[in-house]
């Protein structure tokens, strides 16, 4: 197993560098000289108030320094990666806040042996110096079904304790009052994590191994083993509409995708299982604060999906989600996973969660419950100038349907070829994108006949492709058809079709930025448009002119293999790697050929 790459200056100095960077970007923070300690810059403001200190090993960013600020922590003491901080630094932090005039100091410590020992020893030494210091140990882990002598591990719920204690201290509460209320809050809280991958300390191999089809339930924030290793059960990416493109998208080749709803339900069931010694009693009607925490490597897209699943599953249990926090609050380096924290709350606790803070990592939290039942805004009505896509019958509609059916079958026939051409310079989905458009048109034609009026036909196709085709191709075709429809309003003569072609190309150039010779679909369109100018002649004959235009488009598509890409994804690829036609240009030529064949009948 290889040592993963890390973006650090040095393995030994990464914790110090991370803190220095945070302090450099936040004028409200200061480093304590000679120690890995971050304190509020305005220590004078804590005079007569309780000071709050926390900390632990680095690697959990934004914990812990991200929670230093007015209304949260007074300071934090950081250790090396996943290592408890030094007793001397903890003692130095206590001395700093004591000498600043704090009315006592509370240490908020996660339940790990090293943290308890080091913070505990510093506490005893500070008390020997006359300081008024107390300690609250947070153990919110809901993983273990049987009691552990070491107790429940301290996880992301600690961040909520930072917030509750910080709001109380800012309001002037005494040390005894803060300890009492915070201790009660820790007992009404549970956290459970799930990971799809391990993490790795800089300079070291991953902390544990997980097979491609495995996930770990109930693991700690340092990669400690969880309570259950489960096989991933789910659906293949292809059934989700995502092509498996191993050469360019290796992540899409994972054997399965874990359904978020299933993962969240498994976690909530474990957290509330009556046989679980560390369970959180969650009854219908309960009110909770929910934290959906990224363990470091989960994408924001997945985190949003998980958050939605958590809200829905809690609502199905009759639980009210008074507040919801979604983001990275206590990570495990780059671990691809998440944790769910639930804190049972009353109005007082919600008020403390809502209280203002300047801590940079605390989110701009909405002071309203979370719910999946928010009403949707009604879609705007079409304006008076919007073209209505009315259906019609007669020879024009029949001809339009025949042409569109020929276009669709042609695009489906060349799907694999377009994908193959696209793999060299794009993401390999050009064929899939055009096939998606073809199937959307086919479904549309099955529902109702197309409009016979040219302007309405092109506008309807533009709307359909913009909604169903996707990708930049869908937008480009939508632009072309929308602009091409305007010259055809109340006109259907041959010169109008030449004008329509020019208008569509002009719109594509204006917004897409490509020009003839840039190795794009525009090359085929441009060549065809030049031939279609012959339609402006008084004695023009449509089919011979269109046949010439198709030949010009096909020749232009073939010529793109000799061009230097000047626009689109291909422009980022060395021209030496191309040496084949542009897939967009090939697709356009195929569409024009199908139109010609459809008109010929």
C-alpha cells in the first residue's frame, strides 16, 4: 500500500503550518509564543467571564481552532496529527486566560485517554498554582452496543458543546452553572460515523483498509475500527444514467453506489436501538439539533444528499429537527465518510445554539427548523411574447415527423462512434448526449405530432433539448434552434431557411465563442450554411441545394481531424493526440444527412 500524496511543507511541521495559516487569515486570533496554542486576540474581553479551552490532536480541522471566538472558545491547544497536546502547552493556555482576568476556566475535552491524561495533569498543576479550573469530558459516540470501560469516545458532538458553553460564558454564566448545563447536554447527545475509505497521516500509509465494496460503521475520528464492517449494497452507476468511462472517470467504475437513504436509516437504527448501551433515546415528538458532518473527503454533493436523507428519516420517526448544521465540523483528514450527531434540545438549548459567535468555522445558521416539506415556488408563467408550441395535422406535420424520426435513428446508430471520437479529447459522452436527445424526441413524437409551422417546430425542439439533452451540446443546439426560429416567424420560403441557418450560427458564435476552424460542431454547420445561401436564388431547388450542403458538412467534419482545437474541451488537449474528426461536427453532419433523407421520403 503506497503512502498517499499530501500537500504539506513538511510532515513534522504540518500542524504548526496549518495553525499559522488560520491565524494569518483571521485577525481575531493569536498564537501563543512557544506553544501550539491559539487564543482570542481580545483576551481583555473575557475579564470577569469564564474562559473556555479545548483542543486535541490536529487533523480534525476546522476543529479545534476554527471554534475560537466571541461566543465560543477562548482558546485551543493543538497536538500533532492525531496526537494529544502537550501538558506544558495546556498549562500555558490556562495561565494566559487566568492572567487575563477570567472568572475561572473550563476545559472541554473529548473522551480519549491521551486527552484526558494531558488535560487532567495540566488542570491539577494549574489548581496547584491557585487557578479555578474545571473539566468536562465529552463522550457522544453511539457506536458500542455493550459498555466500554474507557467510555464513549468524543466525536463531532463536542462542537455543539463548544457552542453551548460559549453562549453561556458570553452571557456571564458562572463556572458552576456552565459545568452543570454542559454536563447535562453531553448526556442528551449521540454521534455515529460511517466511512467509505480510510485516511492517512501525512508521511504514513492509510490507517486501515477497506475493500471497494465495504464500509465501516461506527468508527472513530482517528480511523479507529468501528463496530461493524458491512458490504456496500446498492445500484450500479449505469442505472443512474452515468456511463462507466474507466479511462477518464475511474471513480465511475466503482462496483456499486451506496444508497444514502439506506446508509442513514442503518445509522439511525443503530443509534436508537434499545439494546445499544450507548443509544440515544429518540421518541416521537422529540426535538433535536442535527449535525451532518463531513469526515473530510466526502463531496459536497454527497453531503447534501445525506442531509436530505437524514431530515426525511428523522421526520418519518416523528422527530422535529429544531436546527440542522451541514458541513465539515470535525474531520478525520481526508476520510470519505460522514457522521450524524443528534442533540436532544429544549428552547433554552436552541437559544444557546442560535446565539451569535465570531468563530470562523461556525456556520451562518438559519434560526428555523429543518424540514423536507418546504413548499415549492410556482414556476413563472410564459410571457406574452413566448411562442406557443401547438400541434397540427396535415402534410407538414407528417413530413416533420418523418424527418425527426430519421434524425433520431441516425443519432442512435452512431452513438458508439461518437463516444469513441469523444474519448480522445472530451469525456467520452458525446454519443450518450446525442442519444439522450434522440430518445427525448422519440418520446415527444409518441405523445403528440410535432408542429408543422417551422418557427414553432424549431422552438419546441429547442425547449425539449434544453430540458432533456444536457451538457454543452444541449445548450448549443438550444441556442441554434431558438435563434433559427426567429427568421421563420410567419415565413416558410426557401430564403427564410438560409436566414435561419445564419441566425443560428451567429447565436452560437456570440455565446459559445467558437469560430470556423476551431474544430467544433460549428465547422460542419458553417460549411452547410455557405451552401444553403443558394436558397436565396429565385430558381432555387431545395433538395439539390440541401444535398450540396450535406456534402459540404461531411467534408468539413472530416477536415476537423487536421485542425488545431481552438474551443471546447479539446482545446486543452495536445493536437498530436487528436488526428480524428471532432464528434460534434460528425454529429451535425449526420443530422443534416438524416434531414435530407427524411425529406426525400
